[in-house]
C-alpha cells in the first residue's frame, strides 16, 4: 500500500492551479466563446428578461421588505409580467435549460481531460478537443453524479420521513454530503486514468488502488474544495455586477474551470503517487 502525502499533494494542486490560471483560460477559451455565443442568442430571444423576472419574483416573495427598500415592483405586478413572457417563450425555456447544462457539462469534461493531460503528460493542448476520451470522461461524470444524486435524494428523504427538522436537519444534510464525498473519493482515480488513456483503472480497481487512503483522500478533497473558496466567492460576486448575462455567465464558467482544476490536479497527483510511486515528488510542469 502506498501512503499518499496528502498535505504535499494539496500544496502541489494549489500551487499548480494558481500558477497556471493563464493556461486554464487558454484551454477553456474556445468553450467559453461557444458558451458566450449561445448565451447571446438566447438573450436576444428573451431568456435574459425571463430570468431577471424569475429572480425578482423569488426575491420579492422571500424578502418583501428588502425588495421594497430596493425599489422592486410589487408581486401583483411582477407575476403577470412573468406569466406573459413565460407564455411567449413557451418551450424555448426548457430548450435553453437543457442546452445550458449540456454545454457546461461538455466544456467541463473537455477542459478536465485537457488539464489532466497537461499536468501529467506535459502535453501541448489543442484549442478545443472532443474525442473518445472526453466522451468517456463525461459519461463517467454523468454516471457518478446520477449515483451520488440518487443516494443523496434517498438519504434526504429518509431524514424528512423520520421527522428531523430545524437545525438538526441542516446538520444531517451536512453529514450526508460529507459521507457521500468520503464514499466518492475511493472511486475517483478513474478520471485521471481515462484522461491519460489507462483502461486498467475502472471503478473497482480505483477502490482497491486507494485502499488505506480513503480518509486521506476525503480530507484532501475537502481541504482542496475549501481552498478554492476565494474563487467561489468571486464567482458569486460577479453575479451581482450589473452586466449583461453574455458577460457574466461566461466569466462564471471560467471561474468554475479554475475551481475544477484545483480538484482534478489534486486527483492527478494522487493518481501519480498510487500508480508511479517513484514519481511522488513530481507536481507537474509549470507554464
């Protein structure tokens, strides 16, 4: 069993990500441009106005006094406007929602594979890539999210069914999230393996490969996620700026790519540790 140097791996992931923000932007540029074009088209079709009204209705409903202080229209004015634009857009709302999630998913998967390969193989990356490995990577992302989402839904339903409410309910939700992260950590070596073309690492092999390192991987992932909070806070702040969605959303996608890179570089280093112990000191190339 190879004991992972978790703290060193976290340090390597943070150093690499912050040192290579320009590389992340370069690898993401084509996808962000595509996403910006998509956002522009749907904004011109009226989706931006629909989303603004949806947010306004939610805010006025949840915080009526704050909404009045900020000059929002009353709910009896906003709701007819929202109903009218919803009827006007019709199925375009669902089409936008589906394509929004699809483009983001494909972009994240493609960039993740690129960053894995850049880190582990020191590979010069193309402007945009979507081949067999990216498709396989995304399929595994969907499967993992579906399984984890199903487990989360089942556990949340259990908490509700046994009558846990208030602060205790929130504590149980946090516990559920941490438990699922602990479980998922053992299976995540599949992703760097797919990116570098190693078919020997499947979910069962990942489980056995990480034997004895489950707790370390869990804490490592948790600390890496927490370490990305400054970027996550900036991402939330960007949403508050009075700019068109065609600017705000692509910028948020780029920031999400940076947050994703913290995690996938940490996984890449752990993968190198477990599959090539003699390279434990390597933290990847810098650009």
